[in-house]
C-alpha cells in the first residue's frame, strides 16, 4: 500500500505542507496505521539549473521544507520506505552532511547521533501511544543509520 507525497518547487518555496498534510491525514484516519508502515515515498520535482552539481539534500529551500514537515510530524520516519532509501534521504534533509564520490553520503557524526536519539525518543513515545510494538522497530531504524542499540538502553526509556 505505497503512499506518495508529491512535492514541487512552488510548495517548497512557499513552505506549503498541504499536500503532505492531506496524505498524512488520510493515513491517520485508518484504523490500522501499521498497514502504512514503511510505505511512504516522496516524489520531488525540484528542477536545478543545468550544471548545478548539488544533490537535492544540499538545497537550502528544500531542506527547510523538510525541517518544517519534521516539526509537524516528528514521528514520520515510521511511515518512510526505508528499503527504498527514503529514511536516508529524509535524514540527509535534516542532518548536516557531505558527499564523497567514493563513500557516498557522509553525515556529521555528532549531528546524526543527536538526530537519531531525538527520533528514538519521539518514536518510542508515539509507538507506545499507538499500541505498536516499538523496540525492534527502533533498533532497525538505528541500524539503518549505522548504530546498534542495546536492550539496556530501551529499559531506561
């Protein structure tokens, strides 16, 4: 049950979340939100000038749109299609990074750790409120970003 949020230049430049809000509000109306787990894709139509070497996550206006979206829906990583790279792209929109031709995206390690812990705390609370088993999901998300979380950590939260 793939869901897509279409994002264009006008929405980005005006910080308009209405398309995302419409899609997400439909998901939230469903009785079984887990049927949408890891099903969300972004279709980003933000043309660059010819010769512009930047990746989408290096465009300040696009990053700002994602910061606004994340402020409204901080639990959104639950819906992102991790296997299709949406978690990585979403993280790149919010965490300082550089691109390496040999190693790909290189996140600022401290910023990535802060981002991950922030998401772990938000998602653990949100998943508990939704009565969704949360520990294994959060461990998997951490692994996708290169971290291993011990069971003892989860006992503290």
